[in-house]
C-alpha cells in the first residue's frame, strides 16, 4: 500500500517500510515543510470545502481528544489484529478525513488536536516503532497543513525507546511544528513515571510542552483479561490511574513544573482509588498545599471524553477547578455533538460550558490565540 511516498509491505506477519529516509535517526527532510503545502493531492477532500464548512471564527469548540489513523499505521495494526483482536480496529479501517470534518462541523468543533490511540506503535520492535511514529507524525503534519486552522497535532513518540523518543521530539517540534506530544498510559508494563523515561520528561519540560495522555490496557489486562467485559469499561480507566500515580509518586510531576499535562477520560478511575485520601469538604475548599498530590492534580487538565455526564463532571468539579476541564470527544468512537449533548445535562452552568468548550483551551495554550481562524 502506498501512502505519500512511503511504501508499506507486509512481511512475516509484521511490516517493513521501504522509503528513502524512514527511520527516526534521519535528519530533517530537505524541503519537508515546503512539501506540506503541496501535499493537498493526497487529501481525502478539497481544502476549499473544509474551509467553507468551518464554524464561524471565535465560536467553535476546541477538541483535545481526537484520533487519526494513517493507512500505513492501519496496515501495521492489521498485522497485529490477525494474531490477537485489537480494540477498535473496525473504526481504524473505516476512517476518512471527509467523515472527520463532517463530524467536527456537526459538533461545532473549530479545531481538533490529532493524537494516536491505543494500541499505539510499540509492538516490541524498536526499529519498526521508530518508523511508525515518524510516518504518523508526518501524516498528521500534512493533514494539519491541508486543513488550515482545523487541526493541531500531538506527536507520537516511539516509547519505551528513550533514545528514539528524544530524536522524535526534536523532529516533531522543530521540523513538523507539533503542538505537543500524545502518549499512552503505559508501554510494556512501564508507566509514565518510570525512571527510565526521565530524559524524555526533562526534554519535554525544557520545551514547556503540552503532554496529552490517552488510556490503554496494559499487557497484563488487555482484551481477554476479564472474559466478556471490554477493557474500555475497567482496564483503560485503571491504567490511566496507574500512570497518574506513577507521575506523582515518582516525583515526575515535581520535576516537570513547565509541562502542561492533559489526561484523557476525565482522569479515568484515579478519583476512585485509595490515593487522594483524607480530604474533607473544608480542605477541598482551600488552596492545596504547594507540591502536594492535590496541588498537582489541580494543575493537571482533564478532557470530557467518557466523562460528559453528571457523575464524572460532578466528581471533577468537587476536586479540581472548572478551569482544568477541557473538551474532548474521543472521535471516532464518540461524535463531538454527543459529548456536547452530555455536557448540557451534566450540571455545568452556561459560563462553565463556555469555558470547557473553548475558553480553557486558550488559557492552557495561549499560542492558540494567534492560530484561531
């Protein structure tokens, strides 16, 4: 299958790229940024149509939880799905940018930040993972360029490969102009606070990066761990809680004061764990002690995917300021319009809804003010 110059061919149940410079060790592609503007021929729908359908400037929602799938990545995941079912594979196969834009317009989404979802790019082969991360990032950069103002990009990193991740951070930010990075909650039973990831966090903190984290099911507890129960019900939320605890317990949060964290799915099940204990209605009404668990939880941001209801929003509002809740849809699994409808009956006031839909995004990312179309 050919995709913008990268030829993907199945090989022994896995995959191998044939391209002139596909690995993460390659330097910046000569003229790559110029080529983004010329990549419209690979787009699924004309740029003029996407612009014509965009919500009125200054009115649309900002979606921080929005997935994308390149054809090459779908082919890679297909080889894994042939061995063991991959959650969501049917959605991967049927995805198109045309349907994506249509969904955004129906949900009054002005801008969506693209990120990879589980299972990500790590299947045990370092070289394959570096190639897959690079290809996805270049694909997202083209999509962002083709549809001016409609998309942002949270770059894929080839974790748990630290060296490759540092190279990809440099390429993604300096060449592709990514808006942040998008991580999964764990890699090979290593959660994000693992000491081996410290160099990656150091670099992300130096860059004052946005770090968006999406839940996944770890190796121990994936598809068939609890027979008859999809991992979306319990395992994804639990793994998100594990990685938040690892970030706090391992001092990663303290060592990265300039990282802007966004957690998917309203923080998952972290609020149900025996970790943030001892608080009272009185203590929750006061500012958190500097450096405390509550302090960091209140500086983190949380999206509304799978949390757009009175229970989840009620819990979030009890613990964190509404200023830390941002709109997230989890497209294509949930339409932005459906998440917006859920938020309308979640107990948020009209002013709070406006903050979640849009205003909090500009506080989180002041750079958006100059990008809003």
